[in-house]
C-alpha cells in the first residue's frame, strides 16, 4: 500500500462500528495493589508522622499540616505574615542560607496558610531529606520573623489584597462564605488590608510561639526512604519542637441549610458568578463513595449532566462544575459557574432543573459506570507519583484516615450500587438543600432573577 492509499480516521470513526458506538469493556475487578512499606505513628511531642516508601525516583516529598485557627480580628493577617516570613531566616540561617542548603540537596520548600491550618510542602533528593527536615525544624523552632522582613511582606500583602479583592471569582468566593457561615472564622480567607496594617512584627512572633506547635499536627513523608529510619530522623530533627499546648482546630461549622440565593451587586459587570452550596458528608461516612459518584454524575467532570446542559447544549458558559469541599468537621457540595449577564437567570434555572432531575431521574447504568471509572482512575492518577500520594494522603489523614483507607477506596467505589447513588442524590442534591450567591450587575439581574423566585435581594436595600 502506498502512502497515497493510506487514509486516516477521526476519533469518532475509530470509536464506532457499523452497529453503532463501540461498547466500553466492563470495569475489571478492583484489587488493591501491594501495600507499600509505611509507618504511621505519633511522636512523644504529639506530632503524627506518616512515612511511606515509594521508590522509583530518588526523591522524598514532605507535607506538614499544623492547625492554626483563630478568632481574633487580625488573626488572618497575622497568619499570612507568619507563613510568608517563616522561611525568611532563622537564628542560624539567613534567607539566602535557607535557599542554599535546600539547593544543595535538590530541595524546595514553601509555606501557605488558610483559615484552618498552616502548611509546609517540600521535596528533596532522598539522600538529603535529613537536610530538608533540618531546615523545617529550624524554621519551626527558630524562625526570627525579622522586623524588616515583616514590614516588606506587609507591603506586598496589602498590594496583593487590593488586586485579589477586585477579582470576580474572589468576590464570589467571599460572598459565598459569608452566605454560608456568616462571621465564622472560616470565612476569613483573605485578611482585610486594615488588619494587615495593624499587625506588628512582635504579634507575628507571638503567634508563632503560641500556635505553631506539634501536638495535633501531621507530617507526611513519601519517597525513596526507609519508613522506620525516616520516623527516627523526624524524631531527632524535631526533638526541640515542643509545647504543652495543642494546635488550635477550626471551631465547628454550623450545618448548612437550604435557602434563597443572595444577589450581590457588582456594578457594570458583563458576567455573573453563580455559586450554590449544600451540606454533605465527610469521607468517614459509609455513604461517601455513593455521594462522590452522585456528584460526578451531576457536575463533577466534563461529561456530567450540568456541563452537558448549560455548556454543550445551551452555550451559557465555558465551564460548569460541582465538587466536594472538605473541612475538619464535614463537607459541602459546591456548584460553580460563570455566565454572561444576559443568560444568568436562565443558567440558574437550569442548575436547579438538573439538581431536581438528579433526584427524580436516577442515573442509568452507563452514567454510573462512566462516573465510577472516572473516580477510580482519578484516584489512581493522584497516587501514582510521590508528590500526588503525599498530598492525597495528607488530605485524608487530616480527617483521621490512613493509607489503608486510601488503598481500599477504589474497591468501595466499585461496590456502589445505583440504589445507593439514588438515595444520596435525594438527600444531598435536592434543590431545596442549596443556598448560595449570584454576583453580578443587580440593575440588570434583579428583575429576571426575581421572576424565577428563590432570590434574596436584601443586600440591595
């Protein structure tokens, strides 16, 4: 056959036969892979350490999670400044020396903070993970938070906040948090610029001494290591990190109850942000695998019902998603999409329609199998790399779960029945279970939204 005689086929042609689309092969039996060597223990200073051997590349991934909640007005600002100056120098290392020591072992280390916790994420060559741990220990026990560094970070943070708070997605997120939880500390995801101005370097140092403690914290190490020796290395490196206090957990969140969607005015906006949310259940609940699949079927991936409706069929948006958001006390479902102002009311109507349809029209076997494959495949991908396994394990471990739970989860997903998905859909995806916000130009949106009902216009008064 010559090159001229060779014809190519499109993906659609390859996926079809004369009798129709090629059927997907059945989902194979889910088997947990060989258990990796690991240690899961609590040190005498109260720090939980999970060390997992995952060979393949000579690296070690590190994830540290320290609960760091607070109720003071300026806590969010102090926590941000604590995180940004934590690695800026210690009693025995300058900022440059921190970077040089990490570079020598192919390492990297970064800090972040949210209303729940402070996190450190890092990586190094496996032969140098003792150096990585030494830098972490040095920062935890001897960071100096120099006055000049804190002042520089205050200026940078103030500029960042000014920009961030002008972004539509940030406005929508903060509005949703206020709608869901009022003045609960979890809503303070971004500090106020005025609060940043009120924070002194001494207040940052005080927060570090008082709140950055090991008891109740979690450290995960994944990589080319011996778990037992890694735990011993951690115990030696962090021997000086001690406190009689326990890390401060986020106060319990109120249960989320359904209600009207609040319209938040953003003058002149040509797009609207729609954010709906309802109470869900944590990973520890036996119904969680069914809830996970119900969410995928509704809006959790590209082929779900919601994006098929308002993206593919009606063209109201470039993307529509739903996802589960976890906190130390449970979980919520969030529905997230942005639309042009002119179709905002129609998009909200279709979201409610799809929520009701999930309750009244259970998924067929093909929908369920497609979501099941996606869930199992996504979990497998998330655990395929050292970095992915470290992050995934840190996420489930903060809920009190362990590596065995994570490895057994594909089998739980494979066992979920259509009736179980139908039951959780009726309980957690009913339209009346949701509340939320629409952020957009109220002068244009108020009339159409009021016409479809279930809208709170109180912020416009």
